């Protein structure tokens, strides 16, 4: 092979390898044009893309869990620290819209932001005394809103966190020890 074919051969190999993408098992991917072109939903496997003109975003296809701690205000304006537990998944049928909203951020991060808004809104409708210290399941209240945002809630439980009292108890035990 002559020298004049070495550089073009290297460039062709680089372009070919840049066009190969692999969608891992347990994930879905959205292949989207850089200029906001058409989106394609990809299942796990080896795929081709147009290098430098298409971007790949991956999202978990299985159920994932999030445990949140957040500060909110109850109906009477008193601050409350809440603990929330979420189990759910991103919906395949609305994955293209979810991907547009999420952009380069990963799916659970976007879901976490939505959940914080849901739980904060729920706490604003509750009296401080009515927020239990044991987990209360509230997924039915937000199931339709979550589906509209591109994910499904299997479990969403909220409880009043005893963060302040445990810190105060820990400080008291340190003084006596």
C-alpha cells in the first residue's frame, strides 16, 4: 500500500469508529440531531449515528429509586424537613419529549427536580401536625402529573424527618458522656 492511502485510511477508520454507538442493557437511548432535528428512540444494542451531527442521551429503562431530604413550608408557614422515597421509571412512550426537557442531564436528576416540586407543593397544602413521622404514600395524588412529565411513580412516600430533634439529641448525649 502506498503512503498516500495511509492518511485517508486512518481518517476512514476514525469516522467509522465515531459513528458506532452502543446502548447498554437496562437503558434506552435517544439519538437527536445537534440542530434540534428528529429524535430516534433506541433499544439496547449496537447502532450507527452520523458523527458530529447526532448526539446520544441515555436513560435507565428499569425502575430506579431516589431518597430525598428537603426543607419545605407547611400550610401555616412553619418550616418542615421532609424525607421522601421514590420508586419509578421513565416512560418509553414519552421518552423523546422527556429527553428534550432533560437535555444533557441524566433522567433521575430531572425526576428528582420534579419530585421536589411535587412534595413541596403537597407540604404547602398540609398543616404541620398532619404530616406524619411515619411514611405516608402520596403517589396517587401526583401520578397524572408525573405521567405528563414523562415518568411513572410506583411508590412516593413522604414523612416528616426528625433531623432537628436527632441533632439536638446527639448534642445532648455528647455533653453527658
